[in-house]
C-alpha cells in the first residue's frame, strides 16, 4: 500500500474510566459494576485528585459524584471544559440529590451529558457507559483517521514540492486549479496567479497556435479517457518566455473530473543532445570538424551547389615534418602543434568556410562560393605562408611546412568521396614536387592559377620597383580647337613583356589589394607633372585621373587628396577625378558628401563611360558633377548606327540641360569629330587628336 494512502485506523480499544466519589463504598460498588478486561478504572475521592488523574491519563468517560466536599462535581466539570485536553471527555453525573429541573440544567451547563440517580440501576449504568465508550471509540477512530489524512496530505505535498517535474491539475473546462512549485517556477507565476488560466494557452504542441479548448489534444484526452504524451511541446510562461517541454496528461479518476498534467523542462536535455551531436562531428583535440562532420558538411555544400549551379573548392592539407615533431618532442607537443595549425587555418578562411582534421596531420577545407581558381590559389598560398612560420611549443620554436591539394566542383568530381580523393591526389602531387607547394587537380587549372600568381607576383615587384608610368592623352575643345587638358593613363613597363595595357593588370591590382597604393601614386605623379609643365599648360586646363571603385569608396579618400594637394602645392582646379557610374551609386549618402567636399576643395568631377552603366537621371540630379564622358562604344558606331547617334545626341542635350560639360571618348576620324561638332559636343579625345604619350613627348609638344 502506498505511503500516501491512509491505512485503516488502528486504535487501542482498551479505554480508561474515571470514577469520582468521596465515599469509598460508592467507588467500590462502581468498580464492581464496570470492571471489564478492555477497561482500566481510575478512582478519585475528590475533585482535586480527579484533576490530577485527568492530566496524566487519556480518559474515555468520567463518572462524577455531584456532592463532594471542597470541589464539587459542577466545579470539576467546568474546569474540565476549560481545558483543551479534557473538554471532549463525556461527564456522567451520579447523584442522590438532583431531582429538580433547575439543578439538572445547571449540570448540563457545567458540561454533563447525562445524570444517574442513586441508588444506581446497574443495567442502566452499564448500558449508558457502554454507549459513551462506543462513542469515544468512534471519536478516537475518527481523530486517528484525520491525523493519518493530514500526514498523507503533508507527505504528498512534500513529494509534489520536491518533484522536478511540473504538475498541474485542471477542471473539466481546462482551467488550472492547482500547480506545484516546479510548475510555478517553469511557468513564472505563483499558484494564485496560475489559478483559472487556460491550459491550452500555457502548453502547446510543436508548431501549434492557441486553439479552442474543445479542439485541443488535451480535451480529446479528457473526452476519451486516454493518456496523451508529447515530447516536443512548448511552455509559454507568464513573462513571455518559452521553454521546450515533454508533456504527459491523463484524466483524474472518478469522482473528480479534469486532467492531471505532468511536464518536464527539456532545455537542458536538448542542450546536452546538441552537445553530443556536436561531439559526434567534432575533433575533440582541435575543435574542428572530424571526418564524419566534414563529409556531412561537404554533402550539404555539394547538394546546394548542384541546385544553384555554383562552384566551390576542397583543399587538402598535409603537414610536412609532423612525424619528426611527434618522435622528438612527444605526442603532447604534437597535439599542441595540431591545435596551433587549426588556429592558423581559421585565420586563412572565412568564418562560414568548413575546416576539418581528418586524422593525424591531415586537414581539409571547403571554400564555398569562390568561383575563380585564382582566389582559391590565393587562399592556398596564404595557408602555406602561415604554415611556414615558426610554431612555439612550450617555449620551443619548431618549424613545419605543408602541401596543399585543390579540387573544384564541378570540374573535378560530382561526388563527395571523389572530390576529397581528387584533392588528396593533388596534395600528393604537390608533395612530390618538393613540398610547401599547392597544386590543382587538373593541369589546366593548375596552369592558369600559377600563371595568375606569377603575374600578381610580378605586379608586386612592379609596385616596389616603380615599373609603372603615366601616359597622357590630350582633350580638345571642339569650339576653338584649344587644349582642354590631358587624361593621365597608367601603363606597366614590364622588364620582359614590354608595355602592358591597364585592362590586364588593373583587375589584378584590385584583387591583390594594391590598387590604393597605385592610385595614390597616380595622383601624386599627376600633381607633380602638372607642376613640371607649369605655365606651358593653357589657362584653365586640367589633368584628369581615373579613380577605381575601391579607391572612391575608401573612407580615407578625402584626407589623402587633401594631403597630396598640400604636399605638391598644385591648384585643385587643375585636377579632375573621373569616377564610374557604378562607384557613385554604391552608397548614395557617402557619394553626395564626398562629391560635395571634393568640389568645395576646387576639384572637378567627371562621370566616366557614361551610358554603359546605370545612366540614372536621379543621380545626375542629386550629385554635384562637372562633366559627362560619353563611352567610346557609342562614338565608334556614331556614323553607322542611328540608335548610337540618337543616344549620343540625347546625352549631349541632357548634359547641357543640367549644366554639365560633355566629353566624347574614342574619336578616331575627322567625320566623327564633325558630327560631334554639329551635335554641339564640348570636348573630344581620341587617336584622331592624339594618342596617349609619355610626359616627355607631351612636354616637347607644349614647348
């Protein structure tokens, strides 16, 4: 039997009777009449003695003589009724003198329950005593049962209070009538605040909204008398927070109606489950993916790339010299080295790129969304550079290298296993060629990447050894044939290849992060050349310099230009900056501020290649500009294409209406120049008026 269920009450049936009389013979007679094996008889010759016995014994009934010297029966009865210990004891008065109604009423007021007159009828006495003893036995039985119920209630309350699970009880309408301490804690409310709350607003199954009680799973459970369980429910606490929970509920047994609902906070188990799942795919030494985690990630990346027709690369790294470290310094040092390598690999890739330690000293990476193999090659080179730097293990410097193999999707394979295998084979090819190298899986990709890397390396050398020069192309005013100024154009004077055109090396400069350095040099050189020509330049003429998008959106552009003008002492009105449409609209607020401040300095602003980009009238209205340059593709077809002629005419009219100067690029014939003159174009530049030339040749012409 459960300790929480009251057992049948077991009460000692042996009862104590108190006989009070100042006459010994009367006590002896009463004793003779009432003696019984299940009874214990106590006798007192006075009221005072009776009180002492009452305080020391559990008395079932008191038979009291009324007329006694000192304390009579009435006084004894009153004292007994005034004490919590004795007020429940039945008092049966036995007297020879109380015949009138008034005396009997006084006796009842004092606490008596009945009277017997002397001489006592033995049958009446025994019957009444037996009746009162039976009533006392029932009273004690009931008291004992109540005590057990109170004990069981306290016991159950203690269990409910100690339970970690939330336990709530509802009425048939689904409103809370009880919540234990755990439920109050999880639902963020006291029992009083939770009383009457609808159950289906506090606990919901997954992906469910609040629904009427009659449509809920809880009501269905109550209606069918079944049990409901759900391990993916959510608790909605009174403070607005939610918790994942496992819930079970069942109807209460008859005659009660309603539900008892038990729920458990699953946030900790879910975190533990997530941690276990993480450990299943994580290399515990380095914190990177393990082989299983890497292959799962690679499978997901491949599936996404196949859907979106995207490319990605897998890099396979093997350390050179790791076994030597393990053998000479021990496995603890080897583990520390692997952790150091993992830390450096994280610095080589983007935060969302996957890195794994496949085992031993082999690592794999997924570079997602890198469409250009040159970008992949750049990452591989960065990895090898970092691998070649010393590692410090317990104060000891050690050096290891690495070999990297690269496989790309979809060129190399369409399956995860084959992609890793291809990268592994490429890694071994790199290792066989002398270590500390990277190789692509296909020869064609390998050749392109190596060529690009060689070209970038040559560019770095060109920057350091000042192999760049400026050529200048004249800009001519159509109205009077006068010199409007020059456009400064960068050229690369390669030691072996000769003069390299900007279309080849400008993108490489931007990709290698060298465009800012070269851009500053171009501006500085243009300022210097303006000063060298000095008075030979016509009044009001300018030197135009192109700004790449990265240069224009560099937040230090204004400071750099102010510094150059101050350093070289050139008049700002002599400098014109040419910016593409795409550069202008990347950040409209930034563009407005920069253009306004540049023109405040005195520098002119021209939009280069107008008509090939966004050609938005909105920005022409909003931005502070000086000139529009019509792209050469419209000029080359000007005489043969009505559409190009119409576009050119429209640009000229639009620019003039906005107060802008119009410059046509790529003018190569006199016929083109004449047509542009008819359209009232302001300025032209192109081979017909002069090719880009070194400053020395321009200098001779000016002289």
